[in-house]
C-alpha cells in the first residue's frame, strides 16, 4: 500500500499583545509627594516587603502565562497600569519567571495624586522603540480646578519590523459616580483622537493599538467617542456579558473596562504585516476567588483593609496577531 506524502502547512506564529491593571503595585517606601501612605508598613494596608514581593511573584507568573497556551511564547507587548514608579517595574521584571525573559520597558512618572502610572513592557527580540512620550490629560473639575490624573503613554515602535503606534491608557475613575465623571473620560478619548490626527498628518494609514483600563465599557460614550469615524475596531465588544463575563466585577455585575482596540489595517494580509487573530480575557481559574459569594471574581490583593493575598481586582485582556509571511 502506498501513502501520498503531503507537506503539512505550517501554522503561523501568534504574537500576544496584553493589558493588565496590576491593582496598586506600590513599593513600601513613603513618597512625600504622593498619597501613598496606605501602602507602607505602618499604613492602613500594612503593606510590608513580604506582601510586596509575594504580589510581584504572582503578577510575574500571570504576565508570563497570558496567551502562552496558543502562542507558546510570553506576550511581546504588555501595557500595565497602577504602577507606582520605575523601580517597581524593575522589581517586577527581576522576579521569576520574568527575570529569564528579555523584557524592556517604557515608563514616565505622571502627575496622578496617588502616584500611579502606566507603562509598557516589550520583548526586545520582537519590538524596537522608536519614540515615546507621556501625553498630558488636561481635565478640570466643575469648579475649574485641574484634576490631576494619569498621563496617556504613547509609544511608536517596530513590532517584528512593522511600525505601530501604541497608546496605554488609564482613564479617570468613576469614584465620584459614573455620570458625574463621564466628561473626564470623554475628554481622554478626545485627547487620544488629537494625537491620532497629528500622526495621520505625517503618515499614511498608520497602525494603531490602543489599550488600557478605560473605566468604561465598550458601549460607553467615551469609547464610542474614541472609535467613531475612525478606522478603529474594538474586538472587546463581543466579549462583554454583564451577567457572565468581563475583566472586573462589582456587586455581581461584570464590566469590561480593560480593552484593546486595533486599526482596521490589522485585517490586511500583506507579507511582513500583522493581522488580527482573536481577542480574549485571561480569566483562568487560578486568577479567581475560589469560594464564597465572590467565587469566580478576580482574586484581588485587598478587600478594603483586609489582606487577601491575591493577584489583582482586574483580569488581563489580550489580543493575538499573526505575522504574514
């Protein structure tokens, strides 16, 4: 009996792009310029070096696993939020298993009153930074006083040789009420749009990846302001189910504040370019509360002042791209 031998088609390599709100990744040192007193050994949270290093280990483990099952490699890009300073990013990258992965990072201190910033981790073998800068988010409260909040991190670089423009966001919170703070997040969307316009004046058909904790769902006014009349596609719209699925949970209702959007040219299939494969929420069981009334919710570090020892109150989100050859 003869068998015909057919050359098996090689599956394309997948590259994971992720975003993760790390939930208050503070060091244990009191910074007199920011409101970080709670996260000190004598503060409200009793934030000790032991707890800090335990959290670093947990977060490093998560980051290394995002998308690994299908890509067989750690994420090439990871946007992060709620990091206190450059030193905590260094500590994170020096923690196993990340210490064995050749990550670089981009970070700028922002004017946020709590001292929390955004950042970008990147695999040096796959991404080259061309330019980076913090984009100031100028917002004033109803009394006309500036509301200092996180900058938007902008990074231009080459992903496997293809130029991409990245925005890492952590938009103003809903702490004072959703409708009362909507205007702040709409202003954040307009700020990103303004930078996009400047890019488009210099480049034809630029590639965008816009990620972050937007403190709004895909259907919210701010996100719609961002994507309306642009070439942006939000794959997260299909993932959000308030009763079953999201990236963060409040009073048994799911929100998908953490999102990654891409420009439509990620649906091209030209050689040397990347094309969108799929998007997902990284909500593996080990990241969830395993019992009680919050079972299935993100396993967070604190509930008020009570130390739980978990990961974060957010699940990471990610997309995967194929490199066309």
